[in-house]
């Protein structure tokens, strides 16, 4: 496989010295990747089109965060690539799902070369569709990501999201949405559709979630009161969100969302519901 390396210089943990170390270790292992430096989805998609044209089975290494990885999977053709992640983002949830604890550990895994099939979620809006690796957040989650201060995200990291959440608490939206699956309808204030177990770092909200499985879990917050979210936040920090009475979990291969709420996928705002969410089976192989 021909190797390619995506570097996002705006990623939360980016440092030129780290990238040089990565390149040196890959070279020692006999890998000399073509390097793409890109910080926006448009730039990443442009480079992915080049990869799609010149290689039908590439090794694509992403040195960045979940947002950078998301942009890559939205640019590549399904079914052909082998993917790898090196955790250099603000919150590296995918790396945590794979058990990758450092860039050094990630490079070791690339050299070893063990892979598993990766399934994705597919969000369909009126304006277009978007793939996601980890989750789609509709409601308060989407509002917080939509309104986060971009410079603050780089300077404050996770604190920028906390600040945005505080602002959202003052501009509280009590409207509801409806979640429809093959055998259930449920009214919710917000929903996080998970293809992984973790959320926002090491907070586990969908214990049954698995990036290698095509099944999704809709984690619904039913009440539209601020107190419900305060209790949920407390349970998140105590590591007990997986048993929270504030949440209802619905396993689903796909679902429909009715009503109008902001949506984020893998940490980036993409638009507003209504929406439909399905799965993409075996999109790629991923190094584990």
C-alpha cells in the first residue's frame, strides 16, 4: 500500500517536533508517506480526491483529531483504504476507542499493521449527506458545537465547549424533537446517535457502542429542563452516565429525526434537522 499522511497544523496537540518524530519512525519502518498539510475540510477533500485517483488501496494516516479524521473519511471512496490515527487533536475519542494512548503507540501499531473493518454512520440532510465515525449530536450538543469560539477551542481546548454550554444554558431552547426507529417513536429534547461508546473524551455514554459494529445507539435526553442536564453532567464526571436515569438508549440500524435542531458530527457543526441516519458497513480497514 502506498502511504499518505494527513497533518492538521491547527489540531489541539500539534507540534512540528512531534511530526518530525513521526516521519522519522515511519521512515525507519520502511514507510515514506506523501504528506498533506491541511486544516479545513475543503483542503482535506481536495487531497482525498487525488488519493482516490492515484491509488485504489491506500494507507491513509491521520495525524490530528476526530474532526480531521472525519473530513478524511468524507473525502475517501468507501471500501478501499486502510486508515490509521495518530492522536493530535483537542479530544481524541477515536484513538481512545482503539486504545491508542500516544503518538508513539500509534506509530507502533501502524508498523505492526493489524487491522479490523470500520463501519460508519451516515447522516442525511436536505442539503446533503455526511459520514461520521463516533457520533451525531442533535439538540443541545449540536448547539454547543455550533456556538463554540474557534480561537477559544485552540486556547482553552475542552474549556471552550464548557463556555459554549454555559452560554446555551442562558439561551435555553425547550423545543422537542421526535426520534423514529423501525419499532419505536420517542419524543426527546436532545439525542446523541453513537457508533462508539465514548463521548467528549473518556465519558462512556453508550457501553454497547462499537466502531467495528454497524449498529448504532440513540442516546436520548427526554426532559427539556436545565436540571436534567446538570444531573447528567454530574453523572458524566462520576463515570456513571451509562446508568443515568436521565438517558434512554435505543439500539437501531437507522432512525429518522423530526423537528428542527442543530446537529454536530464528530465535533463539527453540519446543519439542522430533520434528518435520517443510517450505517455504512465496512467502509474501510482501520489499524488497531
